C-alpha cells in the first residue's frame, strides 16, 4: 500500500499497525492456547513436578510415627534433606545439569551419562544395572527415566546463591 502511494500521501503507519494488531489479538482465544504445543508441554512439566513433590512428601509423612513428634520430625527431615541433598551424578561424579530420575529405584543421574551407558550396553546386548552403589535394580531402561525437575530447580537455586 505504501509503495503505491505518493510520498506525501503516506498513511499513518502506527494506526495501521495498531488496527492489524487488534484484529489479530481478537482472533486469539483460550482454545488456541489450549492447543499450543509449548503450553501443553509446560502444563505437563508442571504436572510431573507436582507428582514428584507429592510423592516425596507422602513418603516422608508415611515414614513418620503418628505421635506428637510428627510435625517436628517433618521439619527436621526437610532441613536435613536440604542440607544433604546430593547434586553429584553417581556416574560422572560431577554436579548434574540435567538430572533424570529412575522411576523404578528412585536414583538420579546425569541424563547424557546414563543414556550413553544404556546405549553402549544395548549394543553389547547386555542389561544395565543401576550405577548407584548398593542398588539392586538390574534392568534399567531408557523408558524408566523421567526428568527430575524438582532436583534441577534445587541445583539451579543452589548455584544462584
């Protein structure tokens, strides 16, 4: 439109942009958001984190006695757990950047390191044992691994301090 007009007849570009933007904005709806791939992935990640947190807390609460010391014990356990939280991968012996949790035994590893082991052992047609010392889980599969978002956030938070 601008190319066709004479220089002295150029329309108000700001107005045109605002009109177009308003028209596009009015087309957006909640249903568009619900089908957005990134939004769906984000919601799934939140659900997984919520499950991991609930599972962790449920285990802690279930392991406590139902007496008057229960509340004090929860606080103490959380404090101890936070101070002892291990960010070191049992394979690489380095701080994890992308931790994954084994759904079967609950141990965590650096994603790239455990996937490399699984791939190597698969080529050798052998089963993969959990690399955590003392763990008896002897048939680890890639499908058993889920991103440990809670641990990742704890590591990121610790590194910001």
